[in-house]
C-alpha cells in the first residue's frame, strides 16, 4: 500500500510543539527509513509498531519525557490515519474494479446478437474477460449445433478436442471452480494442462443449459500477476452464461430456416429499430436549427471583424489590423467544422428517411441503372485508371432511385478505396439461383475480419487517410436492402480486395424478380408481349 506521509509529518510536528517539553518523535516506514518527524537518538527511542492486518507498515519512535505514553498515543493516532488512507484506497480500488467489470459486462452484452455466429460471440466475450480480470485469455470447449464432438475455441483458431480428454471435467459440480495442483489426483488439473499447455492454476466454468452440458470455459490465471478474486470468478460465471446463451441461440437458429429466422429476428428487433429510427430522425432534425444559428453567428462575427479592422485603419491604427487575421482564422475553421457537421446531419436524415420513406416499386432494368451510375462516376473512374466490368443483370421489381443509391454508394466506395495496386478493376454482376445474388467486387486495399464485422455500422471509417467521408454510406445501403426484403454482406481480404453481396428477395409482398432469361422466354411465348403486360402477368 502507498502511504501519504505528509499528514503523518503534520501530526508529529503538532505533537512536538504541543507535547511535553523535550519530547522528540519520528516515524519510520516498513524498511526503517525516517519518513516523518525528527530522528534523534534512535537507540534510546521508545518504538511502537503500526500494523494493518498482519503487515507492519510503520513504526512510531519517541525520545524524551513520557516517551512510552506519547508513543502509544501517537501510534494510535497515526494508526487511525494510515487505516483511513487504507480504507480510502480500498474503496477507490473497489470502485475501479466495479466500473471495469460493469463496462466489461456491457461490452459482452453488446455482442450478444442472434444474428452472430457463436464462434464470434465466444471470441469477443473471452477477449473482454481477459482485459477486465486477472484471468488470461481463455479457451472455450463447446459442442456446436450439428456436431457430436467438442471444439476448442482458442485465440489462434478452432480445433477438435478428444472427448476422453474432457472426461475429468465432468466431475466438476460447481458452476465455477479454481483448479490448482491440489486437483491433480482426480485428473482435472492434468486435463486442463493438456488443453491449455500450462500447469498454472486455471478457473473452470461449466456451460450448462436445459439441453444438457454444452461445454466448459477454461481461463488460466494471468501471467501479468495478481491473485484471482471472487469478483473475477463472478465475471467468468457471467461470461460462461453469455457463451451458453450464444451456443443455445446457435442451436435455435440452426433448427430454423431462412423465413423463420428472419421472423424471429424481426420480432426481437423491430420495435427497437423503429424507436431508434424515430430518435435518429428527431435528433438529426432538431440539430438543424441551432446549427444554422451557429453558422450565422460565425459569419456575422467575421463580418464584424472586417468592419472593426476597417474602422481601425480609418482612425490611424492600421498596425493593429493584422492581428484581426489571428482571430479570423479560428472563425473560418469553425465555419468549416459546422459545414462538415451539417453534411453529417444531412446524411443522418437521409439514413433515417431510407427507413421511413414510402418506396415506389416498379420494374427496373438493373443493367441500365448500373451503367447510369458508372457514367455519373466516369470522371473519378478515368482519373484513377480503373477498369469496370459489368456482367449480365436481371430485371427486378424495386424502387429505382433507391437502387441507384445502393450501386452509387458501393461503386463510389470501390473507387475511393482502390489503393495503388497494379490491378485496378471493379466488377458488377449477378449470381443466378433460387435467390439472385448481386455483387460489386473491387481489387482495392481490402479490410481485416474485424473491420468487416463493423462495416455496416454507422460512423465506422477504417482508413480515414484514404478518402473523405462520414461513415454512413454502407449503413444507408443496408437499410435500403432490408426495406427491399433482402440482405447484404461482404467478404474482404487486406491487400486483395472487397466484394459486397446483396439480395433483394425473390418475393416481397407482390414483388417478383424476373431475370432476363425469364423475360425473354415469356415474351416469346406471348408473341412479343409488352413490358407493361409482362409485369401484369407476373403480378
């Protein structure tokens, strides 16, 4: 414990000033160093140790008349001061641990989404646990849906585990248990060491549910030092319950098909999404008025500054005029910042309108839409020496303007993040199947797996030096795709490139996707039926 000696030195000074004449006192720390008072004849001093628990933290030394009585009194007073400091330090440490653990639990809960694979939830939860406690990066032993064996989820990957190796762990009846060398007799410590590769103490938590035993979490005591507290074990228990929930969600979703899974997610998230969209629209809209006022005040300030400089020059104080430039430049910076904020608010409004607007569905030739988007971005494409390849695209029933926004955002991103590689290509096309999958592929700088997982979140930008932007474009695209009843995802590799895939749903309400081939066949069968008639027959 770190002791503040200044208050103790003040106690010693007061005692020598107000106490018996000729009395001298001082305080030594645990190493015998004088830290307060006046050192005088230590060999004749009356010594009184001060202990906190079993630890001797200081010694009060007194020389002079009534040394014994003064020593006991000062030891009592100084002991209370040190105990008070110890209590305050313990409270501060406890508050810091509580904040750290609460923050960790909130971050664990944030990654608990039905749409996430159990493996990603396990990796996130164990990483957060290691940062928030005195436990090291753990390993989860889990039996996943569709598998009769256990897999070990380690930081460097996933690998199968021999079932016999886990047999001793089934003897653990506690929800959480700290395994040490004393557990070597029942084979638990040996099993943990074989899995983790260390004979250090290990905290083990069971993953149990109504489905039975789903696995275990093994977290070694961190090499960074520090003992494992009961709070650490409680955090491990909470992490195990979250992992259990994630695995159970995996079992639940594995038994559901696409329609049922989407229905479950919509029931869970629709109300929250509507609330967030309403709040987003309200906040973005309400920001416009104060931002406009601020913009006007800044411009007015600049005008007043120019006017003041003109009056100074007319009154013979021209030398002061240049100092006005020192004031004007921060004002111009502020105006630029407000303009940037205004653009962000405008994008937020567009993002919220994508979820609230009424879409006008019609038959749309995607080939024309894509070629129009490419023409509009022709200057940037030519400037960056990019080759664009457009494959065969179908006719769909959708909102034309929103699809233009989708392809415009995706192609614009591909241009911005093309990088300096030798191959500079953007490919746009469609993978035919029961549900057509559209794609926009580039050979740009790519993303890491962590960046891919956050790509569609608002305000997420990973290479701010590569291109300007506000990080809302992909969120806007996702919202449009979801409004069309589809889904969007991406695959990327750093230094290789990125591919965005999306669907529009084979049917959404009375909307029908018609690939080119179906249009041609039906047209021939009808003897050259018009587009309008074809759309009516499809409906």
